[in-house]
C-alpha cells in the first residue's frame, strides 16, 4: 500500500462532512456567526458594538458597521504594537501584508492562531480532501509538493511577531511533518529576493519527484521556466514524470492556461483552482468538470454580499440596506464580498467581486475587484470580461498572453475616448491589429454597456493595444519591490498611473 493510499484514509470523514454544504448551508453559516460573536464579545471591538446583545443576523447587521481597511486600520495598528483583545481575543502575532494591488500603501491583515488553523490550514486540507475524492488513482503523497511562497520580516519590536506574505506565515507555522513532503526547504522558501529564490528553488527541485504544484500561476510559471532552462527538456513531465496537479490561486488562471498546457502536455494533468487570500480561504473547485468554486461555509468565515450597484467608484458601499447574507444572494448577480472572521475582520469588504452559478451547493466565480474595473465612460468593464475576451482572442489567433493591464484614454483634441491595453505576450499573434479587433469585438459581445459606448465609434473607438517587451511587467513589479510572493498585476483601472509607468519602461526599451 502506497503512502497516498494510507493518507487517503485520513480524509474520508471530512469528505462526508463536506456534504453539509449541500444539505444545511444556512445552518453552517449561522453556527459560524454565533461562534465568532461569542468568542469576541469581550474584546474592545465587541464591547463597543454590543456583541453581547446580538441574538440574530438582523442584530448583527444593525449593530456592526460595514468596514473597509481604513475603518479598522487604527485597531490593527494597536494590535501590531502588541495590544491584546482589540479585534480578537488575546494577542495576534502574525500579519499578512496585503498584495492585492501594486499601490505603495500596504495593508496588514491580522492572522490569529485560530484563523490560521480554522480558516487557512482548514482550506489547504480540504483542497487535498476534494482532490483525492475526485481522483481515486492519485499518488499525490508518493512524491513531493512544490509550494511557492513569499517572505516575512519582524513586526515592529514585538517578540515573535511577523509581518509578510500570507504564504510565508503559513510556511513558518506549518506542521513540521509537512516539510518531509514539500520543497523547497524552509530557508529557501522564505528568501525575500525572488530572483535568488527562483534560482535556488529550480536547482533544488530539479532532481526531486514532484507530484504537485501550489502557488500563484504567474510566479510559478517563472520558476518552471527556469527549471526547463536548467534541465534542457522540452516539456515539464520529462523532468517530473509523476507530476499530476497544479493547485493554483491568487489570480485568474484563464490568461495562463495555454502557457501551462504547452509546458505540460500530459493528458492526465489536473488543474484545481482555490480562492485563498490574505483575509481568508473562501473557495475550492470541488468538481473538475465545473470551473466554479464551492464556497466554504464551515470555516471561521461568515459571509455577506453587497450588489455591485451599491458600490461606488472608490469601492465603498453606498447603501447598507442592500447587503444580504448567503441565503439572500441571486444566481448570476455580481456582488462585492463582505466577511467576518476569527482573525478580527468584522463586516470587512475585501475588495473582490463574485457571481454565483448555483445555490445547492453555493458555487461561484471571482469576477474582479471593486476597484479593478474601468468605468470612465459608463462602460463598466470588469476583469471577468477582460479575461474572457483575451482568452477568446488567443484561441482565434494562436497567441498566448503572459500579463496585461488596461486604462482609459480620455477625450482631448483629436482623440476620441478609448481603452489602452498593455499586453506582454509569451507567444505573439501574427497580426497585432487583428488581435486587437477580435479582443474589442469580444468585449462588446460580453458587455452590453461597452457595446453601447462603442456604437458607431461615437463615444468610444476601438481599443489601442501596446505590446510590451518580454519581462516588462516583471521589471515594473521589481521596481516597486513587489516581485514574487502573492503580488499581482492590477488588470483594470480608471487611473492611468500603472499604464503610464509601464509605457515609460517600454519607451526605454
């Protein structure tokens, strides 16, 4: 009996428990809310918001305001300086440095011991449980897991307190037994210089029996590219013949799928999406034939949802009466997600938008960010539209996109408004203008507002596509100190800041 066959037994009970996501979803969420309120009743935040008087969801929604990071920042800073019982009981010693954007201003998301165990590690364990359930012939544990993470640093002068990428916090606190089946070694995994880390990871892993990969698609591809250079092989399965799955998250996989399929050509390779963020672990692709993710309802996360029309251009909620708990969501509607967790985040808008495809069980897609969209001319373009349109244009032209971002160009003398896209290809199309035509046409098919604004080129003309040289986006992120880890390129923005910075790099060659 192989190691995987033995390990599989440990997940059987949980596989059965997950069926409650279909049978009693509302009950699971009610238990979570009751637990969170009870645990935090005596904290400073709990006392200030009368947690002891909360008997129902309606009480919770009435007594506790919806928050962005700005509203919780002062409390989080007190916690970072060692204060106890502020947003969550006891002292919280770990802080995930948010990398949702490339803004210079960082967010520091508290990660409590309970949150680490009952949210983040619970999510990682369930990913394996669901994968093994769907793949009875898996030999996942018969080899090593290549897990790509970030780095951390001391938090102020508080003893044993750390701040950094969530992935680094997870690696730092992981059960030592896991280190027997994962690579690279801990010291390498936590190196802050991504270029140094990439080289060491590639060399360490080259001769290992890697069966599974975990990480952000863009940074994992960077590591795998170096592995291929060192090996001299054409396809990754020639280096790691027992590789069977890539557990990916952090950014949409659609723009990267073709790159991975060209690198890994074995027909039985699996890809499993997860929704794990600094703020929590929220979703897992539970069915390999359904790309939508299962919303995880029995961790220490209570969910609420605000329809996107109740969110203004700055990402703030304008009408609290529109917020609904899980049972109030509608299929096909775009929502901003609001969470309360055992890390001390209370009715916290994380900035992501989702759309449900099913309510039995609750399954969803991430559609974008509340601040990552373009609505300069009433076109309301979201990341989901952009990803789908790019995927379509690539299919039609044989191109492959490595990275992209886009922003509006406003009306000026001789210039009709339009969108400007900067795209870095891993495989360029033969005809860039044809690619841009297909991309623009597909955006119109996917988004009626964009189509209306493009009507007869009156309010908007066709998008302008600028091709970035290879490595431009990586150079840009490096210049901001955001190379590697969970950092990601902002896809869409009403501001031209990112586009102008990239155009400057392109101009320099």
